[in-house]
């Protein structure tokens, strides 16, 4: 077993599906103890069983990434996981959701939820993790943005705006904590086939046609490998941003 993260503890939000699930698995395979967070408890329990069966360590904490008390409880559960507690070395702030459509035609009744999860909930966890790591003078924070958080896309303009906000928060945070040895990175995926498309409301009509010419799309594993790569660099090297697209994705 490759033990690049042996002795480290990682929090991964949005670990019941897609990018978060595979990232938690890969970190655990590389020796990290992982605290996995999402709303769907049964899926987290399955993941913990899978990691434990392979000889790894994992703890499931069910909660809502848009609810501050659930995020605070995630931090507390991670820090008191075992006798004497654990430290938190890595926080992967990944939980999020998409929303099909632009500013004119996306479902406005879902706007608040998109911002509560993708921006406000993420910012609360980013702050909590960074405050803790600042005191310890070290740690890694990775947030999942999006290519549409850099390039406005007409088929997800409102969702994209939430990821522009994440990019701003991440760079602001990096400037506040980097002198304390805390690394902060933004990973911006292109199109990854996951639970994301169903939740966002993408269909063959509004999405399938636009991506048909892009060829093979990404798998969550492609993003998880990028995350593990940047976490495995020497402590003085901080890759601040990576954008990972399917090779054939011209835009966004
Ligand atoms: N797939 C793409 O093409 C793509 C592209 C760029 C960026 N991203 C970003 O990548 C991240 C992961 O997405 P994915 O593709 O892996 O999608 P996914 O398969 O739908 O996974 C989303 C994860 O987020 C969790 N989540 C959503 N809302 C939550 C909430 N309120 N509280 C707690 N957990 C919540 C879900 O868990 P529960 O439902 O169990 O709570 C699930 O584990 C998101 O931030 C997304 O915006 C995705």
C-alpha cells in the first residue's frame, strides 16, 4: 500500500457520491484516516465499511453542509474521534450542487439553496478549518470550484456565479493563512460524470447536446487523483489552482 498520507487525518465533505467519495477512498488507501460527511448516512456507512474492509480508518458524520451547527459538529467529531483526539491535517471542501440554466431560465426557487451549500456552508467550514490550522501552523485546505467559476457558461450561469464566489473566498483565505504554513488550493473540474447532473437538472436536451462533441468526459477518479497529487507535494510547494477538463472540452 502507498502510504503517502500515513498518520494524517482528512475531512472530506460530499463523500457519499462522486468526487468526494473517490477522494476519500484514495486518501484512505494512501494511509489517511478520513472523516466523511454528507446527508445520506447509509451511503457514508457503506463507504466506511469499504475503507475498513481494506484496512483503512474512516468515520462517518452525517449532516447538512449548509447548516452551521452540522459543520461545527463535523469539526468537533473529527477532533474527538479517538481517545486523546486527533488533529485535522487536510480538509477537502467538496460538498456542492449544480443548477441547470442561466440567470434568465434557471429555477429561482433553488437559488438560495445553491448559495447556502456552495458558498455560505463552504465558507463556514473553510473558516473553521483555517482557524484551527492557523493555530497549529500547518495543514491543507482544498476547495472544489468549477471551470464555470472562471468562465461564465450560458447553461449554468447562476451555479457558476456560486463557484466564482468560492474562488474569491479561497484566494482571500490563502492570503490570510499562507504565512502560517497553511496551504490552500482550488480545484476547478470540467465535466465529470457523477450524481451532479441529475441534481442540477441537466438533461439530454439542455446539456447532453452541448457536451456530445467533447468526447470522453471525466470520471470522479480523475479529479481525486489531482487532489491527491497536490496534497502530496513538499510542504513548501502550494499549487494554488488546478483546472482539470476532459481533453475534448473546448468550453467552458
Ligand atoms: N460533476 C461535475 O461536472 C462538476 C464540475 C465542476 C465542479 N463540480 C463540483 O464538484 C463537487 C462534487 O460534485 P460531484 O460531481 O461529485 O457531484 P455528486 O456526485 O452529486 O456529489 C455531491 C456530493 O455533495 C454532497 N452534498 C450536496 N449537498 C449537500 C448538503 N447540503 N450537505 C451535505 N452534503 C451535500 C452530496 O451528498 P448528500 O446528497 O448525501 O448530502 C454528495 O456527496 C461539487 O462542489 C460540484 O459543484 C462538479
